[in-house]
């Protein structure tokens, strides 16, 4: 019998900072959650334009990390891993960011490659899918990047693409609602990025979407009155239903999106771009693989980090 390991995993992306503290079985990957939190910090604010973290973005992130560190200390895990993704890869002031993380958690941020980010997301998202449903294509739609990961029990192909809800909002979608020209430019940008990917999506049998933008758009597709963690995990929907929801959110005003009960306040101004990216991905895969439905997973990179960490102890 394997010994359960208590671990803490932090996923710091372009838009949000998330924490999972769990007791994990390193053999099966089964986890008993002790804490799971998410705060929108918008760490990637302006990074696409300036190449550096904005002072106010670091301030928001460090404040959220102070709160996360209190929860970590309360549960005394055997190990902590802080994974930083898209926004943290190429910024000029990474050292300031790293020092802030180290001061609060006692560990250095692990700035993973896009490919490792993809593999961790894949492990978390496919843990409870049936083997006969593979090959799976896991799509992790973030603020700065989107990962495409194809595989069965292991990853066969993965690519991190420079398109996400924050990046596309800052590049293209400035109107309220966005203008037809802005939408056309954003769609052309996203489609060009997808066309340049070498992941063989035509092999996809099961399409899986993860991360906050995807769960928000799934909530829109089912007209969810109130979101509670886990309530959308494993939901399967026809592509047409999700595409219709994407179109609604893309063309909604900020006020209309803010009034939707399933849209987190921190996503109000970027979920339109998230909808555009998600719709483009769904259409891209459907055209090549003939899939007609999509699975939403609320298990993603955060769960993958926790399991991988437990297996190193």
C-alpha cells in the first residue's frame, strides 16, 4: 500500500493564481483536497506589450500569495511546488518576481516550458477518463497561452500557442462590445496561430477543455444560475451549444457579462476573447477530427502538479 503524501501546488498563470493542498496517493493519483482556491491577479497585465511585469500586477500577485501562504502553513505539507506559466517565461523582471515568491513560500518559482505545462494539464484532465475514449486532445485555455496536448496514457504531441484571453483582449478587442473589425482581426490572428501548430489534432477521439475560461463558457452554454467548484466537471456538450454560448459572450457588453452569475468579476473584460479563442479551437478540431462534443474538466494543471510532486517524495 502506498503512503499518502501531503503536498501543496500553486499554479500562477497570466490571469489567476491558484492553490491546491491535498493528500495524494502517488500510485493512483487519487487526491483528498484540503484547500483549493483561486484569485484573479492579472499578473500578465501589459506583458505582451512591455515585456515586463507591471508593479501593480506584482502587488496583486504577492498579496494573493500572502493569503495562499497562510493556508499552506496551516496544513504543513511535505513539499510545495510553485509553477509559473506563460506570463513568467520571458519577462525582464523575473528576478523580482522570484524573490517575492521565495520570501512568501520558501521555494523558487518553477517557470515551466509550454510543453511541460501541457503535460501537467494533460495528466490532471485525463485522470478519470476511460482509456477507450483516447486519443484525448486536452486544450488548456489560459490568459497568455493555450496548450494543445494529444495523447493516450502518455502525451504524444504538445504545443504551447501564444494566444489567450488576456493576450487577445490587449491586442485586438478594445470596443465595448468589440467592433466587427476587431473581431475579424482577432479571429485571423488565432486561426493563423492554430494553423502553425504541428499537433495532429485529426487523431482526436475525445476533446477536453480545461481552465477558467472553458468552465465559464460551459456555464454559459448550460445557463448556470450559480457556480460551485466541481459542478461542471465531466460535463459533455454538443459543439453547437458551446459555440452559440461563445458567440453570445464575445458580442456582449462588459455590463452584460458582469450581470451573468457565472462570470467571475476578474474575467468580465477578457472572457469575450476567451470565447473567441475557444470557438476557434473547437472549429479547428471539428473540421479535422469530426468530433461533435466537448468534455469540460475541472481537473487541470493544478491537479497534475500535485500528483507529480507527490510522486517525487
